[in-house]
């Protein structure tokens, strides 16, 4: 697959962890396959991964665990 930015380097498939939001709450999805351009860093999500995200965010998939973390807002650090 080619980079959407026109880079000559082929995209590389990686497994990543991404944070999405559902009803204002964060949802962490791990082991998500993402195509990444090694030259510019542009990411694209392949259709099977996009379908997985859709199923998770629509509540069709039950979570495998619970994730909690501290939240920091940039505006509060000034």
C-alpha cells in the first residue's frame, strides 16, 4: 500500500494501542493493526481494523478489562 501523502516508501503494518471516545468516555483499543508510512509517519487504518473499531464503539464487543489513568490538561500546566 502506498502513502496517502505520496511518499515513495511502502506503508508498514504495525500493531498499536489507540484511544477513542464513546459517550465522552475514553476507550482503549490494543493490538489494532495500523498502516504507517516509515518516511512521514502518516497512518491509515485498514478496513478490518476500522470494522473492529466500529463494533467496539457501538457496544457490540464486550471489554476485556478496565483501564484507568490520570488525566492531565495542557491548559492547567501554565
